[in-house]
C-alpha cells in the first residue's frame, strides 16, 4: 500500500472521529471542502480560499443525527465545519488580540475554547445571542460568526498547516462562556495594547 494513501486514510478516520464525537455533544458539524494540492475540492462549481460546506443546502442539514454525520466522512477527507448561530457563536480575531484576551481570561480563571489557524487568526467559541460591542466592530478585523456562518474546527487542514486548539473544550468542561465575558476580555486586550504602545510596562502574552 502506498504510504501517502495510508496516511490520507488514517487522517480521514481522524476527521470523521472528531466530527462524530462533536455531533454526539450536540455541536452542529458539517462536512467542508478539503485541500487537494493547492485547490479546494469536494464541491463542484465553488471556488474559495478556505473550506466551505460541501452541501449547497447545508443550513437544512444542521442538527443531523450523529449516525448520519458519520456517513458523510466515509469516502473523502472532508474538513470539519461548525455551523454557528445554532448552539454556538464564534468570535474571530487577529492573533495578537487573541493572545491578549487569552491572558486576561487566564488572569480571572476563565477557560474558554479557542481555535487557532496557521495564518494567526484566533477564534473564541461562545454561547449564541449577542452582537459585537461597538469597540470591537470598530477594530475592523474582528468577526462574529453567528447565524448563517461557519468556522473550521480542528484538525481541518488549511493552507500552510492545520487548524488546532489553543484551549480545548474539555478544559472548560464543554461549558461555553457568555459572549459578554469574551468581548470584555477582548476590549481589555485592546486597552492594554494601547497602554503598552504609549510606553506602559505590560508584559506581552505567550
């Protein structure tokens, strides 16, 4: 057996296991397009710069039972996507802001599931139901993924690497935080960064 074929098969099994495990947790997971060389494959007639849902009617498939979810990954190494705005929202920020907010959250002992991508974008998973505060909207590079959107979940491969957990959901007992707590931490991080830029002595986060 070709080693590369064996590796791809093993990785597809891992993607499937992650998707099914999250579906049993009640997370609305969906199969997404996957990298084939430098192109995204798995959905005809759709060009994108990242993974998108394989099924055009993906919003109608939200809430599919785990047994059916398992069948989606039987043939191809589809990405694992989370449909947002159902049980979870996702707040996506640049890495420097994510690191600052993570530092704030650690200081108050509040673990929050955090996803990171190879291009240094951090995503905080939160409960649904709150719009972005104006200071975050004004940043211009903070994105709220709510109803009608989706985000890639680990271990989805993307350009230059793999989506990975910075903080796994197990760390917070699978309990998602209120969005206001994460937004407050992000705004604190913005304030801290401004203070540091003015000559303060704040220590940068890891």
